[in-house]
C-alpha cells in the first residue's frame, strides 16, 4: 500500500484513479473505484456540447453517495461553462480538466473548495496548470487511451517530474498512458 500526499488528501487506500471517460466511466464505475479504495471519476466529456453527454445528476445518483470526481474536456467546457456549476453543485471529490486552458475555470473551482486536477500533454501546459492552481497534474503520454498529445510517456513523464520538482514540489504528479493512471513520482 502506498502512502502519499495524494492518498492522504483524498483518503485513498489504493493509489488508483480511473480516467474520466464520457459514456464509459459513469457513476457506477466511478463509485466502484472509490469504494475499492481508489478515486473514481465520472466522464463529463464535451459538457453537453455534442448533445450526447452524460446527465451528471443521474450519474451521481448512480454513484449512490460514493465520493467521486468529474472530468471535462476543457475546450468543450469553454463552450458550455455553466456545466461546471452543474458539476460543482453535485459536490464532486475533484474536478479534472483535460485538453485546454483550465485557468478560466479555476476561480470557481477553488471557491467551491474542490481540488483541481489538470491533465497535460506538454511542459507549456504544466505551466498553465500551475497558474490555474492545480493540486494534481496528470502527465498524459501519447500512449494514453484517448485525445492524447504527440509526446511519448517515456520522455514526457520524467521531464514533468523534473520541472515540478524545481517549480512546484508540492503539486502532485500522476501519469496517464496505460490502462490506468499510475503514480509518476511518489515523493519528490
Ligand atoms: C472513451 C473516452 C472518453 C473520454 N472522456 C473524457 C472525459 O469525459 N473527460 C476527460 O477529462 N477525459 C476524457 N478522456 C480522456 C482520458 O482522460 C485520457 O485518454 C486518459 O489518458 C486515459 O487514461 P489511460 O490512457 O491511462 O487509460 C476520454 C478518453 C476516452 C478513451
């Protein structure tokens, strides 16, 4: 069992987060992950902008009280920013933002007292995630399950480890690029 700042902050017994995956990771899956000791995330996807996104209230009902987070595709959330309020009203364990600039949403997330997790694909995006006040950064290599960037995990993850160690050692790092997110650096 790994005991890290992340497990302590979220009260986890297993350092496993499921990726928020719209229409794949709903309330039932997220709740199962959380109940097993990890941190479950519901995929909020394109925040309703494609018309086929999950009903977050229904997915939280399916989670039946388990502490779960919500992850949005950030550029889509920018087109439907009210979806963030819908998610925050459901008292998520965290908000996870991927593929875009999290900064415009950060103030509302912090004001709600909800930890912000930012998924990044480049070092430049690490800087913008830090400016957004990310509590956790997920470095996503191109081997990841979907919507990835161009850089492979093998070089991206150690570079982000070094960058955070120098710039923001208290920010936690996870790596995505397999069937689950794994810890990139337990303690820097
Ligand atoms: C079917 C599918 C749906 C996704 N939906 C979301 C989403 O709703 N929100 C989000 O932040 N990321 C979404 N993603 C991106 C995942 O967060 C990303 O691919 C992650 O790296 C997967 O982790 P893994 O490759 O380590 O399994 C989705 C990915 C897939 C494959």
